[in-house]
C-alpha cells in the first residue's frame, strides 16, 4: 500500500476471510472471539501535555506596609498611596546612595497599602527596606494563598515575575510587545545555534536565523515561546506555547496581521511527537543544561519546576499499539528539526514582504505594547 501497488483481493469462504496467502485473516479470528474478549487491553499508556508541574513553591510570601514617608496626606486629610513606579524610583535612589551594593530591582506587588514579595523583609539588608515599615513585617505561608482567589492571583503574579527574571538571566529576549513571550536573539549579527539533548543524544537547533533575499537580510526568524505559570486543578504549572518571532534587526519584534497569520500557519498543525519535541526543548532551555528539576530564584528563595511534562496515565488501551515517544524523539530530533526549518521557512517567507528596518514601524499596538519592565504593575495583572 505504501508503494501504491495493486493489492490482491482476498476471498471469502463460508463467512471467513481468506487472505492471499491462503490463511484465515486475523480480523476473522478477532471477530469470532469478540464476545469473550471485548474489553480493552490492560496496558499502561501515557498522554503528555505542554505543562511542566511546579513541584515546590517558595515557602513564604513576605508582606509589610508601605513606609509612612511615601504616603502623602491630601488637603482633605485623606491619604494617597504611592504608585509602583514611585516605590521603584525610591528603591533605585537608595541603591545609588550605596554604590558598594549590587543594583537590581526586586520583584514585588502592591496590594492595598502593603508590599508583597519573596524577599525576606525581616532581613535588615533586604532590597525593599527603604520603602517599607519594617516594624510590621509579616511572613505568610505560600500555601495559604491558594485557597482565596485574590491571594492566588497575587501569588501567581509573583511566581511569573520570578520566571521572567530567570528567563532573562538565561539570555533570552523578554518581549515587551507581548505578554509572557520570549525569544532567542541573533548571535552578534550571525545565526544562533544551540546544543541540547531531547533525552540522551545531543542535537543542534537553529534558534535565530537571518532570512536572505538575494544578498541582503530580508528579516530575522527567531524561535520563541509563550511561557507563564498558571493555576489549574489546584496545582501550579508552567505552560509552554511555542511560536516564531519576526524581527527586522535580530532583536526588536515586528508585528502586523500578515506576520501573525503566517506564524499561526506554522504553529497550527502540531502533532503529539512535535509537541513533546517543543516541550522537551524548552525544558532543556529553562534547566540551562543542568540535570534534575528546574530551579528558579524567587527573591531570597527558590521555585522548583519539574523537568518532565505533566501526563495522564491510562491503565487500558490496545496492546502492541503504543510507542515510546521519548525514545523515538531522541532518535528523530534531528529530522524534526529539519522539518521544522522547512515548514517555518515556507510559512514565513511565501509572499511575506520585506520588513522596514525601523523596529517600531510594524509593532503591534496592543495595551501591553509599552511595557518595558518585567514587573510592571499592568503586566503583573
């Protein structure tokens, strides 16, 4: 059948299907035994998805009131709380006054008149000390935040801040035009190729590539993904949604409906093995080539994420009709990479006009297009 050759027709004798080699067809034997053997086979089968389970949360969320010096009193004697930008500016000023300390913006959330963070606010040298009232610091158990929806959203926001900063430290570009989107930049003007292992074998993958039109770069194609922590069925997961990002210069995303349609054309026809390929690839990136789970720094604590995707294990199926996808993936990763390259080139180049080299010309103007800080108040929401 695979060679498209004519197939000899079987014959039927007294209700039994006789194959061309004069044997009773297996389908006849199965049909004769259908009543006593009608139950599914007791075999174990795993169905993978694009979620990485969060195995361990940071133990505490620290909370403290905003420092009184930052709270203004209005003419009617009511109080006006500072914005998040004002608090970040105060934190920067305090760090600049002490040049010996390393400078960074701690991740935190504002809720009513209090600051919430994974940093230990009870420590006298904590990075938020200049903006809090350290007399009323309250360490809260992270698990207690799950029960109430508002607290759970706050915890999820802090977890996503930690994940975003982790991805930034790995060298990926934090896309400020799309929520939770990250991609690989060019390698100093050249294509970027990285090595990774789907299971045991090391393979190469081109994650940023200049697309040429004659002898000039028409645009850049970057491997990217939407990565975010979600709460599902009383558990936290890292959701992985692979995509491509188009830039004109190797670093600044371009947008527009035509590009969006072509990216969807590539991402639409995903299949099980390809899905597992993407999940394993991004797991390798997040793990930074280390063994074991994914460790993400969260303030003074850490977040632990499984390096194996979530799955459903069924205890029934069809015997002999199962495939070990991980082992197949380990052998087929190079072939999948080649197919991915060909499909992406076809989807993204056919009829796609040259991009203007002004990075902002085709940027998609959405509500989050002006976000430039990974812990911006609006992005946190």
